[in-house]
C-alpha cells in the first residue's frame, strides 16, 4: 500500500449538472410581469414556451440530464 493518497475531486452536485445541461441547450428564460418564470425551448423544429414550474419543463430537464449525463435528478435538484 502506498503512503500517498489521491485527493478526491469534488463531484458537482445534481443542481449544478442540471444547470450545465440546460445552458448547453441555449434556451431563453424570462419572467412575466407577475414574476412567473418561463422558458422558450426548441422542440421538433419549433419553439415552445413553458412555465418553469410546469410538469412538461421538469420532464424536459430530466430528459436532457439523462441524455447528457445518464443521470435522473432528484426532486431536490429540480
């Protein structure tokens, strides 16, 4: 056994990985006059606007995370 131990690199948390994956998609995020968040996403050659708190947006984020990192994020990361 060697006396030297390798330093473990800190793994990014799920939320950080999700943000990285979302940023790669070049989506547009904005807020309404009422302060509600929305995302403009390219889906099948057209744009759709989804509320960030919607089930569809969360499913899309999970799909991107799985395709990019083979990760299924927990609810806390969302």
